[in-house]
């Protein structure tokens, strides 16, 4: 039996995914604006004080994960032409969720649930970079019924089916619904969306695409 992170940690992780920020824009920026934007994005203390209430409310909730899923190495989403490697990411020293080393890869939150096991597994990806669109740039184009294929190192592939999608203010998201335990085998895909907030150093919203394991 593997203990996944408590919802306390999940709250911090979800609200501080400042690595998944929008560095690419069709609107021209001055050099000074761009430098300031990067400085804000790299501020590890951004928004920390804003999660204290959620942390206190969830302090006694520690979900457990059952085994039975797979460790993903690749993801394919044909409807939005995504074929990407999966990197295992955890929690950084500053409390943020780790991010893929390459913006064309995605990151599976390894301390959480494995795809295919009972619970909410989470994969996150950049929406774009300084040079243009990134792996999850078209994530919002997914519709109910679209399929997501997750494959492990031995070639075993699991199919997940999109059941819905939601946009949440980054400071007010249903953490348990996204990261927590459940009786079903779910995979949730996350990226940033909405306007970029200079004051908080991140996008104002998180896009979550919910998927369920397809049983053959």
C-alpha cells in the first residue's frame, strides 16, 4: 500500500504550479516587461499565503493509493495530435510540483496514483513556452469521448476516455476531486489557462480535463 501526498500537499502543489505558465504571446512585449515577467514566474513564494485556509481545512486528510496501475512513459492523444514522453515529477524543495525538463514532454505526479489504479492520477503539461505552443496548447479542444492512451516501458497501453473538462481559479480548485482518492480509475490532465496575472506570477486559471479508464 502506497501513501500518496496528503491533500495539504496537493493544495500547495496545485496552486503553485508556476512552472506551467504562458511565456508565449502574440502580443509584443518590451524587453523590460519580459524580464519582469520571468522574475515573477520564478518567485517560489508566489501565492503561498493564499492557500493557508485550504491547508488548515484539509490537514487531517491523507488518502491511500492501491497498486495495480502502470508507470507511464508516453502519452498519445490523437484528437489533438499529442505524442509525448512522460517524465516522473515530484515535489520541489519550494513546495511546487516538479515540471518536465522539456516543454514538449509531460509530467506525471509520481507521489500520487498510478494511471490505471483506483484513484485520481495526474499528468500536467506546459501550455506554451517563450518560443511558441507547447505539448498541451490544444488541451482545451478535447471533447467528451476523445481517447487518451498511456503506455508503460513494457508496451502495455491503457485507454482513458474524456468525460469532461473544467476551468478553475488557481486559488479555488476542488483539490480532492483532482488529486484525491476515488472508487474509479481516473486520469486528470492539467495545464494553465486564462490571463496571466503579473501580481501572482501565474495564469489566473487551471484547465483540468477529466478522463476515466476504458474497460474493454
